[in-house]
């Protein structure tokens, strides 16, 4: 097995952290992404759309291991785009990998594939996929995971595994902290949705990277990981609103204080989402409090990662407190008054 791998989505938040760690561990890396935003020794860049097989093939040349962590951002809420990239595009990635002789593929899936907006406490990987996924992102992540796990074929020498992280945060995250701060700056982060006691997983990006690399290195024909999905979390469920408050206060903003009933906010979010959908041809507006975000903010959703501990030898490498401190320090430009 050579130490040349490819990271599809390697310009993104998780992808770039993964590339940096792979380089530290002596891999040479081929990055495939729709955009190029950095240059690093040991990395060759291939810019293109993963739905284009001809564009993918040069990036997979002499590569034995592929990490697929590209996806449109959940905030885009664009059904056509999610279906094209996450479903058809993933089919194309699998075909291209087989054609190029890649032996192993690690998919970044999401723990949300089992989330339907109701409480999940210590959820294990054998929970059924969401029958009524809340958004198009989740709907297409489910199909994507199925495609990748079903493609695992020991006879053909193509092994696959899926990592299901939850609530990734850390330096350079374009989503969680920036959206939180933007919401606070617009004066909309004063309210706690529900009673504020709901526990959730937030996972520091380096733990997610660690889970991916362990999965890749443990994936062999005789390994229990073949064709399986693994939750990767910080293994420290935290109250959603305590986590948000810690980040906000760390950046100089006030923590939310006033409570609003969960079902009232969820109903309003659903109404706004429908309105945005109906009016889309005339005006375009993106509500901050989408049904998915409200559901995530007001329910329990934390997952058990015993399977990853047992099969992959996984253990978080950065604790939650440390992760929050490092994250807050990495956003000086988002501090209040900056
Ligand atoms: N962030 C989180 O909390 C969680 C994320 N995940 C999963 O982790 C993975 C990485 O997420 P994250 O790093 O946060 O996301 P990012 O948006 O930061 O990274 C994804 C990268 O993929 C690129 N990309 C999108 N479409 C294509 C395409 N058609 N062809 C090539 N490249 C493309 C993006 O480019 P561009 O930005 O231009 O679209 C971006 O550079 C995703 O699969 C996501 O579903 C799972 C659980 C939680
Ligand atoms: C209520 C509100 C507006 C809070 C601001 C923070 C949110 C933007 C994040 C809180 C939980 C995050 C999360 C994701 C995106 C950002 C949040 C909603 C994901 C949906 C990203 C993609 C996934 O696969 C699952 C994540 C769950 C947690």
C-alpha cells in the first residue's frame, strides 16, 4: 500500500485539516476540489467538479486511498445541487475510484442521517436512517452513505467505510461560529429555544480527522470496518445552549437568556421556510432559523462512539474545553467590536 492518497473536498474546512494531518503522517496528497485556496508542499491540486469523471481521474492516478469529504453547504438548501453532487457525484467518484484502481475509500457522512427532529440519546449506528429527513442535505447524505457502503467489495479489492461526525467545530470553520456570530450581531441570539437542557455532540475538527485516518489505516479485507459506518464525536455531550453561550461569551457577546417554547419556534421556522420556497421566483431570502437549525437547537442529539473505539481504536485527542478555547482564539476578527 503506497502512502499516496486523495482528498476530495480538500479545500474545505474538514478537508484542509485532514490534508495537514496526512502530510504530518508522511502521506503525499492529491487534493480535488471545486476551488483552490491554499498551496502546501507535498500537495498537488486538481481543480474541478466531482461530477466530472474525466476531471477526477488525473487526481486519482497512483492513489491507493481516497477520502471523500466534499458536499455543498447545508445552508444552500438547493435540492438540485445536493442531488447532483451528493448522489450522482458520489456515484461518479465511486466509478472513477474503481477505474483508477483505488483500494480504499473513506466517506465523510454525518450523524444526522438518523436525525428526524426528535430526541436521540446515545444513538448507535444501528438506528434506522431517517424516514422523514428534515432537509435536502440530510436526504442526500443518506443516499450518499448507502451508495458508498454498498460499493464495498472485497472480491474486487475496493473497500469502503463511512465516518459520521456530528457538529464539527474548530479553527477556519465557515459555518458554526460565523453563523452564530452573525446571528448575535443582528441581535437574534437573545433567546434559548426550549428549556435549554438538551444535550448534543459538538466535535472538535482534529478528533474528526483522527477518526478518518484510523478508519483508513484499519480498513483491510479482514477488518470489521468494511462497509460499515462509525460515529465520531468528542464523547462529551454538552448542553447545546451552554456550548453556544461559551463561544459567544468567549468572543465578547452576551449569552442568550430568554426562553421561547420549542414548538412555537419550530412552527414559525417551518412557515418561514415554506414562504421562502413559494416566493423564491420573486424574492430570495434565507431565514436564519431554519426548521433543521431549530430542531438541532431544541432536541437531544448525541451519539455513542463505542463501535469506533472497539473496531478502530478511536479515542478523542482534544477535549471539548480545549477545543472551544482554541476555536475562540482562532477568530479574532469575529470578536465583538473587531
Ligand atoms: N461541518 C459539520 O458540522 C459537518 C460536516 N459533515 C460533512 O463533512 C464534510 C466536510 O464538511 P465541511 O468541511 O464542513 O464543508 P466545506 O463546505 O468546508 O467543505 C466542502 C468542500 O467541498 C467542495 N465542493 C462542494 N461541491 C463540490 C463539487 N461538486 N466538486 C468538488 N468539490 C466540491 C466545497 O467547495 P465550495 O465551498 O465552493 O462549495 C468545499 O471546498 C461534508 O461531507 C459534510 O457533509 C458531516 C457532519 C457535520
Ligand atoms: C440556532 C442557531 C441559528 C444557531 C447557530 C449555530 C448553527 C448554525 C449550528 C449549530 C449546530 C450546527 C450543526 C450543523 C450546521 C451548523 C449548526 C446548525 C450541521 C447541520 C452541519 C452538517 C451536518 O452534517 C450536521 C450538523 C449538525 C450541527
